[in-house]
C-alpha cells in the first residue's frame, strides 16, 4: 500500500482515543471549557450513563459567530495568545476536545457571545459539520453530546455499567467544583440531582456540601509557601482514614490532578501516622507561576511536571506535618459520634436491680482520694484525670466534656516522638549497660542485626555480634529504660527481615524507633497514680501527633457535654 495522509475525521478519531476515553472525559472537557469561559454557573445533565446525552450549559462569555466553525477545528484554540506553552493560565489549550468529541458523537454547540444580539448553533455528526444557523439562547453556551461513540462502536464495549460511568462523571464535576468555589455547579443524572452547589460559596462551605461536614471537622487547615509555590488546604486527621485514596484531592492552579509526586508526598507526610493500607483524607490546592509547572504531559492533562519537584515534595510534606502537629491534639469527631452511638440506652430495670447494683459498687476498688486529682482547668484541653478503668483507660474531665485515653496507645506515641526529637537534636540519649546484655537470636537474625549495626546505633541501640547465635547489647535508649531489651531486640530482628520497599534510611530509622516504642509501651494492665495519669495527659498536649498511635489508631476520644446529654435524652 502507498503512504497516504489520514483524513481529518480519522485523525480526530485517533485523538479522541486519548482525550475522550469515556463519558466522564467528555464532561471534564466541556466543564473545563465553561470554567475557562468565565461562567458563574455550570449545569450538567446526563442520561444513560452518558451514552444517551451529555449536556453542559454555562453562562460564560460565549463564542462569536465567526469563531463557531473554528471551535470544532483541530488545534484551534482561543487560549494561547502566541503559541506560548510556558505561560498557560487556562484549563484548556490544546484545541482538541471539541473536534475529538464531535468525531465520535452527535454534537451541537449553541452559543451567544457576550454583547451579541443573536445566538448561533452548529452541529457535528461523526465528524461532519453542519452550517451555522441562528438559535434561541439568552446567554452563554450550551453543548449537547448525544449517542457518544456511535461512530466507533468498538469503544462502547469498553464502557462500564451506566452507574459507574455516572459516578465517575459526577466525581469529575465534584473535583472541579471543589477547586472553584466561586462557580455554581449542578450535575443531574436522569432526574436525580447528584451535585448542586451555589455560586460564590466559601471554600469550607463548599467542602462541607461536597464531601460532608465530617471532612472539615476531622481535618486541620494547612497553609504554606516556599519560593513562589503556595499551598492551601486540609490535612485529615490520621484516624479519619479510608481503605482507598478516594478522599485525596489535589489541584494545581485550579486544575484537578492525579499526580504521583503529590500522592507520594502525601504518603510520606503520613508515613508514621498511619497503618499500612489506609489512606488519609487530604485536600491540597497548589498555586504557582504557570512557568513552574508543565501541564502538557498528557492529553487529558491529569498529570503535571514541576520544574523543582524536590522542593514541591518537601513543601507538601512539611505543610501537612506542621498542620497535624500544630496546636493541641484534636480528637476525631466522627469517632466520638460512633462512640456515643455504641452506648445502648439502659434497659428497663429488672427486679432486684438495685441490690445487684449495690453489690457491684461494693466490689469496686476504692477510688483514689479526690484531693489527689486536680481540678479541671480550661488551660488543659485534655482535662484532669478522674479515674483509671481496667488498668488500661484513663477517664479525664475536660473543660466541656470527657476524654477517654487508651494509655498504651498514647504512651507509645509519646515515647516515639521523644525518640524522634532526641535524634533530631543531640542524638538519642543512651544508657550504657553496666553488664552488657546477651540476647539469644538465631544465626540469620544475628547476621541481620550485625549488618544493620550502624543504623541501630543511630537509633540508640549499640550492639555487636556475639558468638554464633547471640548479640551483645552495650547501650540502649534511655527513654526505654525498664523495658525488656531482649524482647525489643528480637522485634527489631523481625522488623529488619521485612523487605525494604525502597524506603529511605530516614524512614527505616523511624520505623526502628516506632517498633521500639510500641514494644516498650506495654502499659496496658499497669495501674497508674493520679499524678502519673495527669503527667501523661500534659505530655500528650505538648507532643505533636499525639492524637494517634504509631499504627494510626486513635489515642483518645472526646465526648462533649452535648453528646453526653444526647445519650441521656436531655437534648
Ligand atoms: P481548548 O479548550 O483547548 O481551547 P476545545 O476544543 O475544548 O479546546 O475548545 C475550542 C475553543 O472553543 C476554545 O478555545 C474556546 O474558544 C471555544 N469554547 C469551547 N467551549 C466554550 C464555552 N463553553 N464557552 C466559550 N467558548 C468555548
Ligand atoms: Mg477545552
């Protein structure tokens, strides 16, 4: 066969393969166009999972009559003034979406340019364009896409069930709506309105409407900048986590992105706050000069490339870490509600109840003398310890409620943060052992420990191989005084056996510290004196990230007085 040039419509269909993967991509391109057109409200209607109809109506500045035909021509755009790909300020710029969509569907574009007396409409069917004709439209642009992929039936087979296509399209609108709180958005599938947010909404109100009030209640606001990259948003509490990354939203200059660099930075920021396999809730809005980021990496523009990616990663990690560590620990509001709901109302009192209750009270250990407990003080957010239950939980009275602390989880976090802090300062304070402790381990573990000597020494554990099946421990972190050295060393040997998963030395050392802290802190089952309990509460208030243990479990929950009143039907 001879070489020949492909026809325009074939070229468009090939491009459509990249730009228009599924109905959600059509929605994304059309809504982005409406945002670029300065719209203040954008309405999306969706039918048959997007295969029957996708309609996007906006009140933006519209398209001039003379530009209508150009809008559906390939590589025709009004958004690049002088072929400058460095200074991109709009969401679109490739001039590909409309011709691509028009090549695989039946599309009409009706528009009335700002200040124009008339509106015009133009149709494209499988790539063939109709004449521009007058139409009735008060303002803005209305684009209808019917029978998507009718011209490329093979693609229809790759579409998922209508419901998933609808969910995915709604998610696209949700992300764009999060990034643009000034614009009103709606999304209706068949007759069901899935999204409806008014124009000129504040950021926080927008988040609450789109993601539920829980999000902000369980997150800390963050704000930071470095050089000329700025970042705003929310970092979810580590305990407010999910099994999927579905609640992570990242935007670069108002453009929703799913970016490996950003996802990796989020993972790094939560590395030792979160159990494996759980994902934090995060909203990150990055802003920077357009020339600092390349958005032209992928036809769907979902990935970006930062000029200085190391700096951006560092900025994200420190912004999240600072937000989480700032102020006093915040209890997970959703957990408190779940806790309140798990209390059953007291059943009708059976006969003999009072006697039983009296007998039960007699069995209770005597309470510590009241004088030994401090009075609750508003300056102590975690309140004053009132009692210890089952040698495992501390009950404290806070200024406006009660706090229940898991003493083991809390202590584990405190020890870990103390070790980390020492290491960042003058190094971990160690205690030389007068009689070095011999720890029996199997030969493989001995090798492993020996090979990791340098790293362990940095974590405060100074040891050396000793015979075939043992190591000799010479120094141990002072913060772990009283702990079982041999148990901790065996734990470390197990830990070292795990594949490294490409984590850096820093993360490995933190992991060693976390392992030691966890093992050391087997404090459940130990009875605490009131002053010890209060000291623990005070230290939690002063320690960053003390709201969750090293595995991401909460260390305390708080029931506010209104929660308690609700339990008793007083509200
Ligand atoms: P791009 O967005 O990359 O420029 P598109 O194919 O999506 O390419 O759109 C082509 C052109 O059509 C845009 O540059 C813009 O001028 C015009 N256009 C598309 N949608 C709208 C709209 N909703 N309002 C105003 N103009 C629009
Ligand atoms: Mg576009």
